[in-house]
C-alpha cells in the first residue's frame, strides 16, 4: 500500500471556505433564535386562548329524608341523614 501525502490547498481557497461557513453558522443561529421566539409566542397564545374560558360545574341534589331530617348525598352515592328539618 502506498502512503500518499495529503494534498495542499491554496490559502485563499481555505479562507473562502471558512468565510462561507461563518455566514452559514450565523444564519443558523438567527434561525434558532426565530424558532425559539415562535415557540414561546405560540405557547403564550395558547395560554391566552385557554384562559378565556371558565369551567363552571353546578350540581343540584334533591333528596327526601324519611324521618323529617336533612338528607345529604355524599360523593360516593350514599345518603347521610343529619338532624331534623326546619
């Protein structure tokens, strides 16, 4: 196997390539910043949109106690009778 010496390139060609890469990196940083601002803006927009609505839950219970007391329906569906009615 032959050992080949690396080829040399002119200094001006190397500088041209480096300048082009620097411009590309700068454009990519600007793109990253724009994407981050769009991400934050979209999240703020959704938070504003969701905050416009309120959820109101109204529950009405009707019950009748057999001994004239106050009947209270618990969250588990059982009925507690507390005291006497007014």
